[in-house]
C-alpha cells in the first residue's frame, strides 16, 4: 500500500512530465543550432559505430565539443527514428529525466522543512525555474547535468547516515558521470573531495586515501579535460603584466557577480550565505564545504568565460546554470526551516558587496544565446518589464521590500 506522500510525489512527477512533454511537441527544430547539431551528430555516429568522436572529426568543421555522456544516452533513439520525430523523442527524454528530480528534491527538502505544503511548493518551483525549463527544451547537456547533480546531492546527504557507505559510492559514481556530461563537470568530484578532506579528522586517512585520490583526480582532470592548462596559465600570468588585463579581470568578476544577482533576483544569494555561515544543523555542516567549493569553482570558471565576451556582454548565465539552481534550493530551505537564522556580519558584508555590484550592471548589449534563462528581461515584446524593472534598476528595491 502506497503512503500518501508517495501518491502525491507520483502525481507531481506524472503531471510535470506530461506538461513538459506536451510543450515539447510544439517545438519544431533546435534553436541553439550549432551546439545541438553537434550533440545530435555525436549521438547518430555512436548509434551507428558504437564509437565516440569529436564534432570536428564527424562534421569536418570547427566546432565546440560537448562531453559525450548525453549523446550516448540519446543514441538509441536514432537507431529507430530520425528527423523531427527523433528530436521530439529526445525532448520527451529530457522531460522524463528532469521530472525524476521530484523524488530526490522531496528527500532533500524534508531534512530541513517540516511544512509538507511548503515542500511540495518548493519542488514545483524548482522544476519550473527558467534555468531548467529553458534548457530542457534543447538538445543540450544542461538537463542531464542538472539531473545527475540533484540525484548526487540526494545520495551524498544520505551518505552521512550510519551504515550508508553504498550511498557515498553512488554519489562518487554520479560525480564522475557529471564530469563526462559538461565541460566543467569535473568541479563536482573536486568539490566532493575538498569537502571530504576538510571534514575528515583522521590524518592517516587523509594522507593514505584522500590526498592520493585528490592527486589522481587532479591529474585526470588536467589530462582529459584541460590538456593545455599549463600553457593557458602561463599566458594568463604573463598577461597580468598589462594593467588593462587586471582591469579586464575585475570587470569579468563584477559581471559574473551581476549574473548571479540578476538570475537569482538577489535575495536568495544572501539567504544561502547566511544559511551556510550561521546554521549549525549537522545536515548543513556535512555538505557546507562541498556547496561553497562548487559555487566558488563554478564562479571562477564562468568568470573566465565572461572575460572572453567583455566587448559585447555584461551578464553571462549559461555556465552558472546549476549554481543558480543550488542557490534556489538552499534559499527555499533557508526560508522554510523551522529555526530562523539571523543575518550575521558575513551576511551583512556580502549584502553590501552584492548591492554595489548591482549598481554597475549594464543592459545595452547582452548576448542572449548565453543567457536564455533571462531572455524575457530583454525581449522586445516585454519592453515594459525591461524599461520599468530592469533598465531602470527598480528590481534593486525588490529585495529590500522582501527583507
């Protein structure tokens, strides 16, 4: 006999899956054409040859090369159908896997929030975040990466229970799979390792197990994911001799702060900072350094991308996609927890820094292909929103009203 909570979760899962799938049927063709074409061609080639090759090798043109796991998973579809039918089938597959996060999200929220109605509302809110609903309608790796990361978080939190070694093993496997899903996915196992080293009080275990694992992980990351790291670091270090480059880096950091501010409507960032600096609950303390490490590493990597687009971009969100989702998850936990947490000095200082960053946001030129999740801010059909809320920076007032 199913419990009532199980019935509710299954109803939410099926409802969300059906709604998302039906919406997918209205899409006729990829709209991030070059990237989606690359993913499709890798899937078709793998289905035919059971071999992974780069987009450059398959298409004979210069192209980015997404990680292979997503293409491998959707490749069976291309054994049976092609064209628009295959396209819709993959979008339905996206809807299926992203809808599955209903179950881990329930378990995550349940650890912190007692109000059941608030748990269900938080789950639905996460499932319909722009960072999820936009990319699930593309043949891109973001949807699979988000799904893997949220299931990882579920198993990692469970691994701190007694006799839960199998949960940690599953979490480790999922973190490795994440590295084969997105180019920066390697930061998930790195953040996991950092958290484990900081939490571990057994020095022998650190010396004999964690440090060798960290070394192997770092070596593998550089070898397979960043083969030209030494050359790139040398170039960047030498470039620092030019004062304009230092200014460029500062602008890149400011732009990335603004990206977090705009996409999370500012307030959730403060909620998460306060939660992880003040809350003493064991579940928070167990994963605190993982979350901080992931957000910081993601910030550094994406700020580097921001630097590349400085001439025509002031906000870039695509590369911080899952960080934004994480911030919302823990912001809902902060708002829904029974024990209220006061804003401490770190939270107040962070608020001031983030507000200063907001003041200098520029909206004149934003490359929407990298900011699909905030495209509605800049859509000409919503010029009223753009003028009254964004361009006029009235949204800076909103967090103060909420607080």
